[in-house]
C-alpha cells in the first residue's frame, strides 16, 4: 500500500510541476510549482504508469492474499486506462463525447467527461506506460507473495 501511495504521489507531482493544473480536474494548480518541468519527457506518460501501478496495488490489497483476482486487478486498471486513452483518439472522441452527453444528459459530470475525451490527446506512449504500470504492480504482488510463502515455510 505504501509503495502505491509513493508512486501515486509522483504521478500527482507531475501534474503539479509539469502540466497545466487547469487540465487536471481533481488536482488544483499550485502556482509555486507550476511550470517547473521536473520530469521532462517522462512527465508526458508517467501519470499513466503511476495510476495503473498504484490503483492495481490498492485494489489487490482489498482482495484475499492468495487470490488470482489480485493480478486481475492490475489487468483491469490497465484496461480502464487504455480505454480512457483510446477514447481521446481523434477518430473516436467527437462521437464518444456526443454519445456521453446524449445518454447521460446535461449534467456537470457528463459535460466534464465528454470534454475529457474531446479535448484530450491520444498518445500510444500512455498505453505503453499503463501496461508497464500494470506489469510492475503484478511483479510487486508476486514478490510479496513469494516472500510470504518463504516465511510461512520457514515457520
């Protein structure tokens, strides 16, 4: 859990230092940090890796220790991240944005979600980063499981 929080903090730090705070709906701009570009080109894809890694670990932590679903949580967060990225593709986003607003009505949530897709920018590097985040989280889960199994055998 602690590792997930640390990685998620790095993802948030990217939004605070490398990106315009106006583009992150849940992260306020901090003028003292804005425009510092601490992460350089990694700041373009690091949030996708961090989000998938951290939320994969958070979800797995809520599941039984021996459950294969823990790995499924990592795959699920990759799928969610990839779907949101593909939804920003120029060939998909206008129709998706219109469909969201027509099916969900004109609420603040539907408008924000539609704007996310229509105004967002598709980047294959974000999908690759999300895949690395999911694989990294699965690797951490596997290491923890092996460590626990080793301690159980030694006891």
